[in-house]
C-alpha cells in the first residue's frame, strides 16, 4: 500500500483533486439565498468522488447528483454504526459481501451501496463500467 501513498503519487493526483474541488465550489455557488445547502451530503459527494477516483481509477460522480441526493451518505453513516460492531466481530463485512443483495436490503438497506461497491472493487473479473 505504501507506493499508493508516496509523495510522487499524491503529487501526480493533485490535478484530479483540484478539478473535483473546483466542481464542488461551482455547484455550491449555485445555491442562492434561502436555499438549503446539504453540506454533509455535499462533502460526502466530494470526498467519495476523490477517493473512488484515486482508489478505483474511476469516480462515482456523486458531485453530479442533484442536490447531492445520490451519495453514499446514508451508507457511510450505517457503516459507521455497523463498523463499531465489526471491530469486535471481523466476520461481519465478509459475510455481508457474500450475502444476496435482497437479504442485505431487508436487513440494512442503507448499507447496500457500499456492500455493492466492495463486491465490484474486490472482483477482478467484474466489469468496472
């Protein structure tokens, strides 16, 4: 993992980060007086787009979502909650990864987008379209 976080690698990635931050700023600037800016969702969109671009070589483009609605915000909050449990029971996430989506959706629907993301990123034979 250390080569991923080398100074050179991070420096090479700076234009992508700058592009995402500029996109974020343009979108936030569109909010006028009286409009509510869902800041936690907006920041989740920004960080998710940067991280997925860096880690998976493709952005999930959450910054393009109207009013930042289609983000991993709920999933990340659910992960935070489940994560405390998973610290003590390391089998939780591997079990979630092999469960059918309908079961995960029934048990914890908010976590489904992240479980799906983990499946796609961990399966080298699955298309990354």
